[in-house]
């Protein structure tokens, strides 16, 4: 080596190493010396590779890793110049086979390649590389992504410590240069790369190791994946599976809690979420002694049903719901109904006591969420009774209500409750924030109903005021008579009183349907209420299809009968619509389509009407029934989760501070409200009193040295919330490792058990055969015949073999049998024993059964 000149060195370096065909067998046999001789490692030169043989060298390196030949892999890396892409694929193989030592070795070599700037192309640019088209790994799969998908915690930790990361994919509608080039170059590779990236991000290992708040990250990724399943329907199953994985991870992390302190810390914390800061979850105030449950309300907003319905969350909600009434949960239904009836009857008295003494024992009892719920439900029942009473009065005094002489006070008692509801909604918007308020669809329905109530009452007031002021002026006597003395038949279609009555009828109907809000408090009724909501959703989608088909036949049938003024029920849009609408329910006369004087038009009209009946009545209505049945069955299959999730939202709405006084007593200013207003003004003026935080279980802090293993002091103190979160993640990782090791032990144990069974079965069969053979030797002098028949049976079982082989086996068998017979005769002569007796024929079944043993 020392005598080599520069020309010789240049010749050696430029000479490329061809792939030896014997390398693969040498690696499979694990022959280290053979591999070294094939690679010519004695001269210590790293040789270049032929580009045409790139795949062969990759397979050799990957094979050495899969077979566990660390020395062979080291020899290949020392003797062959592998570039960045080849080492990257080998690293993927090492991760795929879960070999941390190989991963560390390859990472060191990968860092060396980057340091030498031999090939520093990014992993994200792999979709532009044709050399990976025949690779076993999909585009976009990096070592960290693959390790995360397999939940290899040790390798994930090793890779993250080396600086590896999984960048969040861009939005599906991103128009940046990288995304445009990826789509134009290869759309399939681009999509697969996004899917594989999300598989790594949504994995348990990545969430556990890289996230400071793993539970919050799981919530974010779950919602993001749910949105992507709608934006990219072609990959909807994959995204929904990953979304389900994130939900399960959050639930499993919550299940790692060991005491109530950890549960309270986890459920009361929502720090680090910018969206929740916009919604004001942490700023919402709750009743004294009730925690804010920010993380739980966050889970409700993210639609994390499995997390919310977890037994731990449900236990916390139930304990807060009952408060000091610990015996409420275990009491009988009869007792609960009696208490509800008592609250319904004595509601005014209870509200008066709370108005006077909110801090008294009875006042504190009314703040318990379950009592507050019963109090508000009783108030709403009184409101519905008021509406029914007004409807009965309208029927009794029909003549007055049908004219302009009606008294506005006769049917406006419900406006007292409407004013209370309006003030209640205003306070709710103040407490929750406008964005959080409109996230609940019930609140949107409340605003619509209240708006129509106020519009109806305003129109009634407008009629009275307009009639009063118009009658003061003699020039407007005609209008005065219209608004004071005109009978209903002479009213205009846009008359304010007609509009007011219509609005009142609609709001009365919606007010009774609003009663469904309290149904989730009961399990059976709550499940039915959820099923009804899903059915209405199905009907809305069905109505779109029905509208398209109905409009098509409406135009077709109407255009046929327009030129012929024959039928009074067809030929006009409104009449044709009524005819087709009632046809769906079988309540129309089929003779309306007949026109005997016009055969062609009559035939086409009958065909249209028959096809319409076939599509609407037979096909679409039955399809609607099937859709509704399917929705109901889906709810019933997951009834427990759906009901508990709806009940949790109901419970959380009664945990807020304030809003204790029910409607309509809440419109009366209380001494408590006056005191709060004066205190707030005093705080604004003096600026010396800080706002007191809501009272819920405190979160302590300890030194970060107990949390961080790195030994750094950091900020000096770490919140107890972070300690609990990291402790849960640590327990989860340890549980996953124990489960993995246990599964490996079970797998090895099962294989050993199966092997022991096979060996034991073979040993038993051989022992039985040996015993039978010894018995037959003692009882049968002519052993040659026995063995001859035995071999004949074996030959019959393999009669498909070649005749020459069969004859060879027979001759060999006979030769062996004759030798055995001569040896037995010599032994008998030596012992002087002469065995005689009746010949025993062997059992054919036993011969056939024992044939495989030979």
C-alpha cells in the first residue's frame, strides 16, 4: 500500500466495484470471511458502485440487516461507498425490523454522509426520486414516520434526539411552489406522502414523545383529520381511522390517572390552546366550589365523544351534578318525581327566598346543579301552561280575537316569560362569549323564537298605536276605520295583525319543541331525542332529492294541461302542486288526469302521473323509511356513548355561576346583583383590587428538577399540570412496552408449547410402535412376513411414485426383513428358546397408521 503512486491511487479510486453474484448467498449463510474476500477489504479502500447495480447493492445491505448480521453490515459500510439514499433505505429496514443498535449505527453513518456533503437531499423530496419506485416503502415514509407507525418508542426517542421531525403537511388547497410541483410531478406520490405523514403524526408514539401536552395535541389532530376526511373523500377511510386512533389515545391517557388530584388537574386545565382562549373557556366563571372543567368542555367542543363518556369524566360530572345531595343518585324514581313536583308547585316561594337570602342554607341548596335544573324546568313548564291558557282563552273569546277589538293584555301574559328569556340569553352571551354561544344550535333556536315573539308583540302594539294616532286626525278617517272597525274579511293579506298571529302560532309550536332540550337527563328519552335529531337530518337531505324530482314532474304535468282548460285541479302551478303533493299520501283523485277528448295529451299525462307515483310513493318514500331506520339503528348500536355525550353537555350548561334565578324572576334586580355591580364599579375606580380567580381545586407547583431528567433548572418551577401530563405519558409508554414484551413472550411461549406438543406426540407414536414391534417379535416367529406386509402397505400408500423406486424400496425392505429374521434365529438358538404358536395376523389399520413413522 505504501508503494502505490498517485496514478495507482487514481486508478483504484476511479475503478468501480461490480456486484459479485456470490455476495447474496454469502450473506444468507453468514460467512464473514467469504464476504470480506468478495469485497476485497484487505486494501482498506472504499470503492464506488455502478449505478446500474444500485438495487442489487441495496438488497445486499438490507438483507444483512434483516438477518441480523451486524458484522456483515459493518463490512459492507466500510468497503462500499453507499450514498445518502441507500443508507436511508437501510435505515428504514432497520426501523422496520425494530433493531435499535442498527438504527444507531446507520444514523452515525448518515450524519457522516451529511457532514461530507456527499448527498444532502431532504427526505421530503423523495417523491421526485425514481430510484425509490421499486422500494418496499411507500413515498413519504421517513425513519421517524415508520417508527411512529409501529409505535417503537425507543427508536422514536433516538430519532427525535438526533433532530428528526415530522413537518405538518400543508393545507389541501395550498398553492405554494412545493405543493404545486408535487401535484404536477406525481399526484399519487404526493397524496401517499401526505397520508403517511399523517399516520406518523397521529401515532401514539409521536404524540407521547414530541408533545408537551399529548392530550391536547390528540384533540387537535382528531379534529384536523375529521375535516380532512370531508375535504379529501377519496381517502376518507384512512383519515377516519387515524381520527379514531387519536381519540383512543386521549382516552387511554386519561385512563392512566391514579387519584382524584390528577383527574382534577387534567380536566381543569386548558392552557396552551389559542382557540380556547378566543372562546374564553378559562375566563368563564362557575359556581363556588365547582371546578371550571376547561379540558372537559374543550373535549365537548372538539366532539371527543369517547373522552367525554369515559367513566372518569362521567363520575366527575355526576358528583358535581348532585353536589351536596349525595343521596340523589341512588334514590328511587318515585322520590325524584315527588321532589320535582314540589319544586314545580313552590317555585315562586323558592325564588323569593333566594332573592332575599342567596347565601342561606336554602339559597345554597338552590345552587346545586340538579336543583337548578329542576327549577328552570319548572319555570319552562309554567311558561308552556301559560301558552296553553292563552290558546284556550282565544277559543273562548273567538269573536273578540277575530276583530280589531281584542285586548292586547289578554294574550300577552307570555311576554313576561319572553322578557325573562331574553335577559337570560343576554347574560349567557356575556358569560360564554359570542363565538362560544353560537356553537350551540339550541341557542340559535332560542334567538329565532325570541325574535319572532318580540316581532309578534311589536306588531300588535303597532296596530293599537297606529289606530290611536290615526283617529286623532280627521283626514285619515278611512285608515282609522281600517285599523279599528274593519272586519277580518276586508283585511289586506299583508295586514300586521295577520302576520302577528302567524308568528305567534309558529313560536308556540317551536316553544313546545324546545322542551326536548331537557330530555337527555333521562337515558331512554335522551336516546330517542338524539335519534329524532338524526332522522330530521336525513329528512333534510331527502327533501333535496324530493324537490328535484317533484319540480321536474310539476313542470311536465302542468305544461301538458295548461292549453286545455278541462280540469280545475291541473293547468295552474298551485293547483298542480297541491295535486301532486297529496298524491304522495294517497289522498288525491286519479280521475283528474283524464281528458277524453284529447287522447295524446291524456296518454302522456297518465304516463307522467304513473311514473311520478312509482318514483315518489314506492321508491323515494321507502328509501326515506330505510334511511330513518338506519339512523335509528346506528344510534341504538352506540346509544350509551351518544346519550352520555348529550347528557354531559346538559350538565355543563348548569355549572356556570349566576343564572340561578329562573325565568321570569330573573328580570327583577336582586340585592346580590346590585352588590356585584357596586363592587365592580369600586374596582374600576380604585384599581387596587385584583380580580379574584374562580374557586376550583388549586394547582400547585414544584421544582422542575423532579420533572426534568436533564438536570437543568429551566425556569425554576414547573406547573403541577405539566408534571401530571408527563407522568401520564410516562405510565402510558411503560404500559405499552410491558404489553409489547408480554406479547413477545406469549408468542415465543406459544411456539415452544406447540413444538413440545409435536415432539411429545411423535415420542408417543414412536413408543407405541416400538412396543407393538417388540410384542410381535415375541408372538410371531416369521417376522419377515410381518415387515414385508408393513412395507407393502407403505408402498400402496405411495403408489403414485415411480415403479423403479417402488421396486427398489420393496427389494430393500425384503433384504432388511431377511437380515432381521436371521439375527432373531441366531439369538433364539443361543438362548435355547424355541418359539412356536399360532400365527397372528397384523391389523391393517395399525399398519396404515404407523406407516408415516417409518
